[in-house]
């Protein structure tokens, strides 16, 4: 769906290589954006804005100021696609005012093959907090784009009411006119092929406890996907489906990665580029490969003798770890786990133990349960492993996952 722009100041921001670009403009008081790659439109004019307790930031907006800048950063990561990262991006900060003269800030960053935007809000009346009820953010894909997206599940459905568990089937060369399986939209990240032009991935990053995770709504045949907040009933109804933050506020980043093929999407580091570390890890954890009996035989394989075999298998294959999955606390027991840890150390294989971190919001029965989702229990439980001794303790790591499906 195309917009007819009659009078608007367009603010354009391009990537350092000039291949990726975003344009922002006001149309009848509504903020819009458009994304191009190699001078081809990948996202047609789409909406930006917030619906908040402070006021409406989706219409009747006026442009106050804007500024451009550049970013050149280097950082290191031990458990990622690379160890050394260089982030080069051009930035645009736009400030708009609503009817009450409160301000909406839109921060935009464009690096090669990536762009991201987020919102900021400031109060003109001295308010110190804000509720963000929704975003008018949308992603208007070309009509002929093919979809590779997964439907959002309904709350408290599926095995032991564990959904949404983000394991629904994906479309393969789907069309916009197709409805999602439950008519409640799609889970991020979302991949699209822009016919004869390339590929596009929509996602989000830099979320924390102050904001909610988002999804894409139904698009209809025109391919305009709205950004939606969680459904009522998710997390067993615990907590609100909107965000609440102190002012001034900043939202998470919405990210878009584009390319003529899938390489930029596979290789992107944009989820990390935009995030400032909140803390430094106490211990150093290394990535590696693991043998894992549960993937084949599920809960019935979590016994001492089976895990001895999988420790041996990991050693024979030069794997770094063995993952002992659910019910190890009852089907193997602490004493036998200590023996497995000591045995694995002789094989130069490190042990990983699974904990059920889903809490009480569903009926999944696998144990150990209701420990890792509770900070007091977690702090009390974990130091107990120090009784094994420093050498063996290094062989025990934590795997906290959602419940089994």
C-alpha cells in the first residue's frame, strides 16, 4: 500500500556504504518511515509512534528538531559469531511534540545492511513515569514479498499449557493474505523474501524488565504488519500486557536487516551492537558441543548408566560437554550426580545440568523446578555445589530452559 506524500520534510539517513537507507517524514501529523536497499524499496511507508498514559504520540505531531551523528565502536564477545566486533553506523535523532507539548524522540541508527530505531519520551509537565499501552509501529512489506514466519500461539494452550513456547511451524514462501494459525499474528524474528530484490529480517533487541516482548499482528493482503504487545493471559495472566517506565523513557530497539542474499542476515551482529552490557559475568563460560540423551529418548534416558555412556560418547567425539536433562534430581540423585561429575572430569568432559525455569505459570512437571525462577532459592541452591570441590565444581554448569514440549 503506497502513501501519497504531498508536503513533508524528508529526513534521510544512509549506511556508511550508502546501500541501506531510511527516510522519515510527517504526513498529516503522523510520523512515517520508508526503507530502501540498493535504491530498491524494502519497506514501504509505515507508521511510527506510541500510545501512552502521558498522551498520544501517533497523530498531530510537529517536528521540533533533528540531528545527525556517527558511531564507531569496537567491542569483544567470547560467546558469539566473532570475538572482535566493529560497529560503524550513522545516526539520526528526531524530536517531535504532541498536542500537550510533551516530546517524542526517535533515535535511528543505520549500519551496513542493518537499521534500528527506538523511541524516547520526555514530559513537559513534570511527570515522572509513563505507561506505554501500544505502538503504532508497523512494517509495510511490498505486496509480492514471501513470508518465512511462525504463528503466535494462544496463551495457556498446548502440552501442559506451556504455550506460547515459540515452537509453531513456519510458513515457507507464504503470502500476506494467509492468516496466522490462531489469527493473533506472528512471533519475532520474522523473515521475508522481497521478490527479485533480496531478503529482510525484522526483530527487536535491548529488552529488559521495563518493557514487554512484541509480536507482529495480522497483515492482510496489503502486507502491512503492525507491532503488537503480548496477549491477555500470557504468563498465566501475571503482570500487565503494557510497559511501565520511569521518565525520561527509552524503548527497546526495533531492528531491520536487509541483503541481496541471506548472508547479511546470518552474519548480522545488530542484536549485540545496540546493547550496553548491564554487568560483567562473575565466571567465564566457554561455548562448546555436547552429547545429549534426551533429544532421542527423552525423560526415560536420564539415568546414571545412560549418562556414563554419553560422557564416554562425548570423550570419543572430542565434545566439550554432556547435558543431563530433566528429572536428574530424582532419577539419578545428588550423590550419583557427584559421581558423574568426577567421572566426566577424568574424561575431560564438563557436565551441564538442566533446571526447569518455567515457574508455576504452567503445569509442566519436570524437576528440578521452581528454583531458577526465584532469586532467593537460586542463591541458596547454587552455592551447595561447592561441596563437590573446586575441580569438580568447574564441571557443573547450568542450563535453565523453559518446560518440555
